[in-house]
């Protein structure tokens, strides 16, 4: 497909300083999209500089805690002031904490739900407000997980699973509510992907990594590039009739 309709637009990526967020931001930048990287990590600014140097697009790195709705609103205002109206949103900020549900303290539960669910909503809300104010259309892509569809084993991660299922339904809810505003909302549900952090973990825990791979029909974990085509499609005008959908990209894991 021709992605020329994306060139010169602006995207915001939460959790964009590294990992899948940075990879997806790179895919957009390669098509001429200006990028606002938003992350709680200070390296958001350096990551933004790297994108600018590699792809020549305008970028900004904004340090923000996505669980703070006022800070998120301010971050999107700053992105608009520097790069123009944000037309694409990717909510890649997320955490997981493994723990037996019987032992999970309230603060841990709230932390996971706060980053994964609240952070997705606050970012989508600020994104939509900017589009409505500018009287423009846009596309929000919420990053859920196959864990919002199934229960991963052998690790116990009830808080993560519940939060990602909620993100998936949040996407559908916002899609219906904002359809008349010209704002499309979809979610993607990746399976096991080899981001930089995941790769380090699997190298340190080869037996668990082997168990994960054994459950994947395609026999391998995903590479970040495996998400690029879908995200470019959802962000572009080619997907103008696609909203309220969730796309599972897991090598067949949830099919069995």
C-alpha cells in the first residue's frame, strides 16, 4: 500500500522511549510522520533525537506519567504546540507484574490498572479533545494484548490480563462514541514479542522462553517489525471504514 497520506502528519506514542513503542514510532517516522514520544522515562528525549536523526522528521520527547491525567493533557498540548495537531495515537505504555492473585497487594493492582487502563484512557481523551478542537479526524490505536483474550501460563498475571481486556473494550466503547466525530479507535493485541526488554528476559530464562515458543503454532516469538504493517494501515486513510476492532497478532497462540 501507499502510505503517502501519512506524510507530514503527527503521531503521539505513549511508552515510546523504547521497546515496541519506539519500534512503532520508527515505522511511522519512516513514512514521514512527525513524532511525539511520551514516556515516564527520561530517555524519551534522547529517543526522539534518534528518530529525528535517522528519519529527518520533526520529533519531540516528553517525559510524562500516563497515570496523571493533568500531566497527560499538558503533554498533548505541548505536542500540538510544537508539531501541530496529533492525528495518530498509539498507547504503548504498559507494565506487567507477575504475582499470585491471592498475594497481590492493593497498591500493586492499582499500579498495573493505572498504567495500562487509566493511561490508555487519559491519552485517548487528550488526543480526542485536540482533534475536536482542531475539527480534524484521526486514528487511535490502543495497545492491548493477547492476554486480554486468554490467560497466559505458566506465569500468574491476573492484573495484567484484566487490564488488557479492559483496554480492548475501552477501544470499542470509544470507537462507537467518537465515530460521529471522525475519530477511529481500534486496538491491537500482540502475543509474545521480542522487544529489547523481552529479549533480555528470554535470554536469562531460556526454559520459560522455550515453553512460550512451544505454544505458538508459528514456532517463534514475534519481532517488532511484525506489527508495522498493521499499525501503518490503521493509522492511514486506507482504514477509513475500520473502527471498533481488535486485531490479534500472536503467531496463532490464541487459536489453540
